[in-house]
C-alpha cells in the first residue's frame, strides 16, 4: 500500500465521519465547522488523485466563500429558541429513511459487483487536474455549456436585483 492510498483512505474516512457529524449536530455553528472539515477532506482526496487545481478551488470557493455565507445566514436566522425547530413524528421522516435505505442498498450493490472500468495511466492522470487541462477542455469541448451557464448566472443576478428593487419601494 502506497502513501497516496493511505492518505486517500484517511481523507475518505475523515470526509464520511465529518459528513455524518454535520447532519447529526443540533447546533448549526458546530455543523458548519464539521462541513468545513469535510471540505478540507475532499480537497485532500482531490490532491491524492492529482487534481491540484480542483483541490485549491475546493478550499477557496467552498471552505472560504460558501462557508462565510452559511455563517452569515445562521447568524441572521437568530436560532436562539431551539424548541420551535423540533419536530414530532412525521411520515416524511419515514419516507426519507426508506429512500436513504434504498440508496444504501444501491451503493452496496454497486460496490459488490466487479467493475469493468479501465484505469488511467499515471502519466496522463497527473495532467488531468491541472489548470491548463481544465481550461483546454472547458473552452473547446464544453464551450457552449460554459456560455449557457454564464447567461443563466447573469439572468439570476438581474432577477435578484429586480426582486430587491421591488422590496425597497
């Protein structure tokens, strides 16, 4: 077992553990801290897979910017009274548990069957996660979806400004 494999398993275990802790904590600030740990574990997994650019973007965008937004929302909600957040028995929870069990069974099935996928040779794998490789694919093969995404984001910004303008009047 190589060092990369050991680190991969450590980061994978840390990511799974922190994800479970995110959804089981009652305090939203503590859950936000565990989700930051999860983002760092994901960045570590990306590094073990030689995707350096994606790992850096994971830390900058998600662990940095998105988590600041989460913390601001948590602070704005003023969750002082936790009694109002507690729910009793609900059929929605039973249905969600059933769906979760179904997804778990599918994952077990997927991991039990032998995979017929081919492995990528290591010389090519180190080039996949670089900025140059991502930029080349993004602006050649995926240029149209990239442009459509930029138009959708522009429309969302204009819509947010229009909605905010109506509330000010």
